[in-house]
């Protein structure tokens, strides 16, 4: 027959085994490389974020570990993609632009958990908070932008402004979430007729820009050609100027040389100038120098060289000589 003492002993041993087992099983834990963990002491965050590896803690129910992923998540605003099927939510993406037009804009936000404690306890649903912040930020920026910017080349600027606004809201809400990037997926007009009309306007604007670029290119070409012609004319004029100055200097030098000869032998130089002038004025005439010494008349013919076909140079450009 089992005694009461044996029953108490058995119950004690069972309880002790349970306590030892729970202590052994809940006093250590491992954190994967893609995870981060925080320790909760009686439900309160205790200590820093635990990195990957093997760690120890007080047994349950004193301390409990919460593990969260360190990977980057994507929040899809205005649509949902599952198994390759995209489901759109036009009521959420319909927005009014700054120039009072309606567009449909959806976005994807890349985010990660940077503070597990705040992510767990500073908000009941941090993902919903991030979704609402994305909606408010996108609507605010689209509401202050023109429809042309939202549909064409202003998307990059809109993305940057939305990113800055979401980051500031996350810092204000302090829910342990960090936004790493935002990307506008589609910005469309609400119906086919409006899209077609806007496409026509866009095509006309692109045609206008093309024609304007062609006109500017033609204008620049004409300006460059005119500038080249102007430079050529200026260069030619400078060359002629230099040539005339040098020619004038040469004429002055020849005149000075002729004058020196004239000072040394006035009569001979004067006769030579007369003869050279006659050669220039009457290039085909035969000139004779005659000397009458009594009954016999002597003369000396001055003829052009038969091998010379060029026009005689004016006497002012030739040096005088006192030997002729």
C-alpha cells in the first residue's frame, strides 16, 4: 500500500522534473542570420537587440524572446500581387492633382524593421500605420503637382518628395520602421477617353519640342556659319591691311633710295625717271637716245627684252641709278 509520504515525494519529483525541463528548454535560444531578437522580462522590453547566434536568458515565464526579420519588406499601395496575379484598388489610388485633374497612382514602399521593441509595442499595427502614411504622403505630393509632372518627367521628383515625407512621418510616429526606397508603379488617367486626349496633347507637345529643337539647331548652324564668314572676312582684311602697310613701307624705302640717288646725280636721275616713265606709259614704243655732235648723229635704241612679256613697273617703284 502506497503511503502519503510516497505520494508527496512522487508529486514533488514530477514538479521538479517539469521545472528543470522548462528551465532547460527555455533558458537558451538561437537567432538566425536573417533575424533579430529582443528579450521581454515580464512583458517589458529588456536590453538591446540580440544579433544572430546562440544566447541565454532567464526561463519562461520570467523572460520571453521575440524574433523579427531583418530583411527588407515591400508595401504595395493601390494594388496587390499574389501568385503573379495583380489586383488593383482604384478607389484607393484615385487622387486630385494640383491643377484639379484626377489620376490613378500606385506605389511600392521598401521598408525594414530597425527597432523590434518599438515595432512590437509602439503601435497595434505598424504595417497599417506605414500604409496610411504612404497614402497621406502620396496624396499630399500629387495634390501639389501638375498632371503633366505626374504623368511624364516629374515622377522622379515626386518619388523623392514622397520618400522624404514618409521618412519624416516614420520618425514622428516612432514605430521602429525605416523606409529605404519608394517607387511609383503606374500613374494613369481614370478612363480611356481622357487618356487618349492627354496622349494627343502629349504628342503635340513632343512635336512642338522637336520642331523647336530643329529650329534652334538650324539657328545655331546659321550663326556658326555667319561667325565663320565674319572671322574669315576679318582675317582677310587684316591680311590686306598688313600687306598694304608693308607695301607702303617698301614704297617709302624705294622713294628714299631714289631720292638719295637724285641728290647725288640730279640730271642723270631725272633723265632715268623720264625714260622709265615713258616705258611705263608707252610700253610698245621704241625710245632712242640721240647725241648730236656735228655732222654725225649718234643714237642708242632702248628696247624691251623680247623675252619679257609683263607690263613695265611704274618708275616710282624702281630704284634709280646714276650710270645710265
